[in-house]
């Protein structure tokens, strides 16, 4: 999952989650309100004006940004 903006990032932080993460088990439920709400299929979803994590039983949560920062650089390909 990745926060779509400041409001969602704050909701993640309040729940003890990083801005961009993956989890291997459990459930995560978020309630978000949009203004204006999308009314047509295919319409771009605006960032939420409010967001709240209403259920978080996630386990084995990994911060993707941290994982990428710690990943070894790709070796030069052999030709």
C-alpha cells in the first residue's frame, strides 16, 4: 500500500504504519472521504480530505522505502 497524499500518510502514521508498505498477513481497513467524490467510471480519484484506519490487524509489515534503500545495487551485467 502507498499513501496517496498527506492526509492518508498521517492516518498511516497514527496507526504505526509507514507511508509505503506491504504486509504478509492480517487485515487493514481504511475509511476515506473525498471532496468531490468520483461520480463516473474511470474518473481520477482526488486525494482524500479525511482518512482513518478503522481496522489494523496486520502482521509482518515491511517499509518498502527502507527495503529499497537497503537493497544492494545491481551488479554490472556481463557482456
